[in-house]
């Protein structure tokens, strides 16, 4: 039998129907939700890592080897993010939070802070934040905004070297934040997976966690430009730019 042609309108209608009867909704976002704001994604051909090997700029070993290169890279990202604005996809997720209130949570792999800038309140930043630094000696964490901090920023309290408060490859996620994200995935009726390739763990584990969650498990809605590693776990797929599909979904819910 020939496969049915993909019908975005029909998928949007199915997603709206599921969301209309839900009370607990969790969202997992990745770089794609910020793409239309002008923040490069990671694994696209014009990706952020171009010109830099991941090991050089996003691992503890890379930082030990060449902290100035790592800081140049992160200062560039900080300045980029200081110049962009949340897009309609971010704003649509704020509207969803308004609808579900305390039944809503958003776990993001993004470090750009654009969800909070748009007005999202319950946000679990499982990969840290570009705004924050952490002292490699006294461990003090500080919000330093999005300015260029120079090539070798030093802790004002103990004189130790600062690093970005970002979760690099081979590092554990911040425990409390991760536990909160897992609880939100376990307890939701609908998990919306937006703009992530779903290949980086443990963040991508939130999808099976939600599916196995409290009986009967969550309905998973994927919202992405393309099919991904999460597609086989999704019940509904909204394929297109999230800055367009999410506002349409919210409109259907009104
Ligand atoms: N709308 C929806 N999805 C989009 C859009 C868009 N406008 N533009 C791109 N995408 C999708 C891509 O199709 C891709 O599936 O966003 C996804 C981006 O994937 P990645 O670049 O791999 O980003 P992400 O999944 O967030 O990466 C996870 O990997 O490098 C680490 O720590 C880093 O948090 C990051 C993690």
C-alpha cells in the first residue's frame, strides 16, 4: 500500500486535540527552536562547531589544553546571543505555559536564555547557561550577562580561573535541574519535543522516560524541520519551522 502523503494540517489538528484534554505538558527543546532567532544549530552544515572540533571547545580536556581558545569561542556565542531576540516559537511556548500553569514545564538543552527572555518561567536548563561563569577553584557561580569577558577571566573572590557554566561533553548534568526535568517528563501527559536532533544523552532520554511515565505514558509530539532520531518515538509529527508550527498549534487551542 502506498504511504499516505504527509499532512501538516491533519497533524496539527491531532496535536491540538491531544493538548486540549491534557493538564500536564512538558516540553524538551534544542537548538532548532532558536534557529529562527539567528542562533546557529550544532549539527547543521552551517553549524556552530564549524572551524572548531567539539573536543577543542566543548570538553574539559579542551579547556585545560587551551582555555583562551575556549573563552574566545564562548565570548563569540555570548555576543551573538546578546544581539538576538526570541522568535514566535519561543512566544508560543510561553502561551502554552499560560494555559497549563503549574502543569507545565520546559526542559531545554539550549544555553541561550531565550525561553526566559520570551517570558517562560518554569525552565530547566539541563546544559547550563551562557550567562553564567563558574570558578574552577571556589566553584562560585555568577551571572555575568552576555558581555565579552576576555580571554582569561579570573574569579573576583578567590583569583581562580573562571570557566563557562556550561555542561561539556563527558560532564554530568547539574543534578537538581536534571532531577526536575526527569520528574516533569515522568509526570506529563504530553511531551512536546522541539528542535532537537535527539542524539545527545542523557537529555534525549527524557523522551522514553515520558513514554514510560505514569500510566498510560505520555503522547509525544515532535516539532522539527526534519525527521530525527526521536521520530520513531513520536506519536504526532509537526514538520516545519517551529516559529511557524508552534504559533499555529497555539492558535488552534484558543
Ligand atoms: N524549527 C524546528 N527545528 C529546527 C529548525 C527550525 N527552524 N532549525 C533546525 N531545526 C532542527 C534540526 O532539524 C535539528 O534536528 O533542530 C535540530 C538541531 O539539532 P542539533 O543542532 O543537534 O541541536 P541539539 O539537539 O539542541 O543538540 C543537543 O548537543 O552539542 C550539544 O550541548 C549541545 O545542547 C546541545 C546538544
